[in-house]
């Protein structure tokens, strides 16, 4: 049992340590975000927090910790919300590369099969010993927590938190059927997001090449994946295209009656020479090695050869953003 005088003592110590916790939190987020970017993992967000004094006090008293600031491992916490189930093991590799893992609790694998419930992977970590310098001296050795979960898990956790049912015994029998049915919908959403993601990757891998070949392009519909692949193939030496602009182009092409990659390829081929002269004039005026990006090269070429496309696309806000 924590004595009142001890309680006041570690409350004051907590306040003194706050700058150190803030430093640890910022450094941990920076390191984690860099690792995720380096691994090429797309995520929904990273959130961070320092456990507030009242919350820390409640946890310490509930578990009867003698030294709360040493015994509580999640005073500093980060949460990574990813898009797909297959991202979770990738995130674990990033965490392992960036930090020293001292504990791991996979609440996804350990969960009862009939309850989606509160799902996430929890890691208790520290800054690695290899990090040296004054910025690390005060934070090395302090344990903190990183949680990883999917968007669906995060949405269910947020909604179910407000229902305030911590265990299945808390749920009234009259509500259990609806509770587990709703939980199951989130589970189905998570698994089907993953299935859709895998099918998307398979579709992209199976797009035939070269798309400029009429025997291939004439039978290939125009969509985000085929048009992106076509731009990468046709304009490989140019800066990459913007996905939002590609999406806008698809709308223009549909309005103008372009239904296949082959049809688009033929139109672009007829305007290549004129486009090259246009780009050269722009380059001469700017006195630089200016080159249009892949998406804008397509737009400017079609504006030359297709009056309808030119009329539709002219003056569209944000097309060159």
C-alpha cells in the first residue's frame, strides 16, 4: 500500500520528470516515423501521449506499485494505426530495428475467437544502447509503450470504449448478441480490407506489358492502376505522376470517350512531336532543364491533339498542384 507521503513524493517527481518524458516522446516518434517511412509502410496515423497524473495515480494505486515511475511502463505511449493486417508484422520489424523490445503482448492472437474486442499489439521498448550523445543521455533506459493496430481495430476500440464494457461479463445478456454482431462486422471489414489489398497487388502485378503494344493496350480498360502503369512505362525518365491528378485525368478521358489504354496511346503518339516543341519552348523561356512530370506530359499532349479534352481540362483548379 502506498503511503500518503510517498504518494506526494512521486507526484512531485513525476512533475520534475515531465520534460524528460516529453523529450523521450518526441525522439521516439521521430525515430519510429523515420523507420516506417524507410520501410515504405503506408499508415493512417501515429498518435502519442504522456499519461496524465490522475491516470497514472489510478493505475499505480490499483496495482499497488511501490515505485510507480519505475514500475509503470507506459507513461510515454505511442500508437501506430496502419491500413492492413499484413502491415502489423512489418511494423513489428520496424520497432525491433529502431528500439530494444523488452516485452511484447499480442492482444490480437491472444483474443477469444468470438470477440473482436480490444485488439492491438503492445510493445514495451527502450531507446537502443547504440544511440549516444547528450540528447539521449536523459532518456536511455526509460521504458515506454508502442501499440500497433489497424484502422478497423482502432475504430472499434474508439466506439466500444464509450460503451464502457471492459469484459464479456460486463455486457447485459440482452445486448450481447448485438455487441458481438457489431464486433464481427469490424472483424469482417478488417479481413476484407486485407483481401482487397492483396487482390489489388495481384491485379497490378498481372497488368500485361508493354502497354504501348496495341495487342495489349486495345483490350485494357483505363483505371487508376493501368493508367499509372502506362505513364510509368511511357514517361519513365520524367518525374512521377501525382495520384490525385491521375484520378482527375481518368475523369477527363471518360468524358472524351477514351475507353482503352490502346486508344489513349494512339492519341498521344500523334502529338509527341508537337509536345516536344512545346516543352522546348518552355525550357528556353525558363533557362533551365525543365521537364513536365508524367501526368502533365499526358495532359499537355492531349490538349494539343484533342480539342474536346483541351476544353474540358482547361482552367481546372489544382491540376498543376
